[in-house]
C-alpha cells in the first residue's frame, strides 16, 4: 500500500528546492522516488518520507540529486487530538522557519538538520542526514561518550535560547507553551493509571517497597504535581527545552574508530519553557545505558553546567547556573521522573513487542471511557517493563540521595 501523499510530487519538490514558487534559479525536477524513512510506529507523532530527487538548476544540463526527509503530522489518534488543542504542530513551523537559524548563528553550533522551504503549512522538509549520521540502538542505549555529546549539545541549545529570549521573547513564547501536562489534559488518566500500576508492580519486587510507596503515595495527585512540575519557576533558571530528548530523536556521526563525534537533535514539537533539568533527566532515563546511570550522572550534570555557562558567556548573557541550583531542581522534579517512566520509558520499551500499541489506536475518548485500560494494563505488566523499571528506579533513588 502506497502511503505517499498525493501532493508530494514534482511541483511540491520544485518549490522546495527553489525556496519558493518564483525564486531563482529555476529548478527542473527530472524524477524522484519516495519511501517511508522509518518503520511504522517508530515516530509517535509524524509520518516521515525519504525522497530522492534528481533535478537540474537553471539552464544547466548537469543532473544533480539530493535526498530529503519530508515530515508530516499524523492524522488520527491521541497525538493528533493533543495537537488540535495546543501549539504542538505549529512549533516546528516556527523552529524551522525562523528560530533554529537564529539560535545556530548565535551560538555557532549546528545542532540540528538543515531545513528547506516548505509550501505546505505543517509539513517540514529537512536534509537527509544519512549516510553520515545514524540513529542509535534504543535497546542498547547510549554510553558515556554519546551521553557527553548530548549534554554538551543541549547546553549549547539552551544557552542560545536564552540569548534569543532576551532579543525576542515572543519568538520563544511561540514554541514554549506546554502541550501535554495541562489542566484537563487527555493524558491525565493514562498517567494516573501508570503511576498506580508501576507502584503495584514494584510492591511485588523484593527490596522495592520504598519505591512502590513513592509511586502509590502520589498516584491520586500525580497529574497536579506534573502540571506544576513543568511550569517555569519564578526566580529560577528557566529556558526553552527540546522536550523529547531520547534515542530516536537524535542522530550521531562517527569517526573511523566508530567513536561518536557529533549529534543532531530532531523533533521539536514538545518543547517547553522550564528548568533544564527536565531535558536532562528525560534523556538520562529514556536513553542512557546502565553504566551511565550507575556511575556518571553527576559527572554529566557538571559537564552540562560548565558548557552552559561557557555558552551563556559566548552569547553575551549575564545568567549563570550552578551545580547546586541544578541539584535543587533535580530534587524538586520527582513528579517529572514518574511521568517519564509512565509515559515515555514504558511505551518505548513495549514498542515493537506484542504488548506495544500504536498511539493512533489510543484516543482521548477511549481513555476517558476506560476502553484503553486493558491496553495500559498489558503495557505496564509487560515482562520487559517489569524487568527494567526496578533497575531504573533504584538508579534514580541512588542518584537523588547523592545530590
């Protein structure tokens, strides 16, 4: 079955490569091919197509080719419903239309793929980073070398965003609104169900009663805690966050020794304005491997603070962040950790297994009516989830007590 949209044709690609309908030099598209860029369900919020275009520029007879990624929003399911109530899909139009270029120029750090003009609102066209960049294995997760690159790049991203906020706060506000954890949000019942289910599962594991109580004691008000937890804190260091920093939303480049030397961040729909700790913890518990979580968490947070402050100085901003302030925000973000485990780690873990579920099969109406409870129950009782969660929670508590 061909899922390629009808509008993805020669006329569309001509405008993309020209930079607009009446731009020069004129592009003549000779041929193109399009295919899905990722396996079905690997991106929870978008459809991605890899498009190889053969074309000529102006009066030249020389044939050129370019590989593009065309990204369009899903048209049904939970993410589509959330998008209809928030800035969700509008954010990337702002990011790629104006904001990212300003941030990259400000910090002199190319932390994402280059974008092209798109004649259709909501459709994003990007350079294809392959074959130079690769998505890492979400099962193996990321070692210290990969994690350092991510923390450095996030620090650069955050520092650049601070500078842009001083110059044009409305531009940051256009992409910084909360999409998920809002009053009456459709995820409320899912998060509450997950918090309780995870607590009950931990209760069955030897040595995990403290962790079980941590989840169960918060199950009834976890949504309110999450709502408050993602809001910017007065008097604290707040910044524009990526919002969804996990393995599938980044691509790495390697040297001849197979060591990572660069990372590009992708997917900015869930960005929010809050403490940077939210990005860092999210990455740590969705994407870093056990060695990193067991032995290198504080080291990475210290690297982040150092790189952030250097970046803030580079872009001429007076703000600075200390490791003690980071530690305070970590301690204040326990509800955030619960939501990560319930709504990020668990779906990521079960995806691709018989217990996995496409987000397009989950709707607000079904969640409210309780029709998704069997799906959630199967998800949280998945063998792999039951194996992973106690390990993650032990690592988190060990780190929390150390700071």
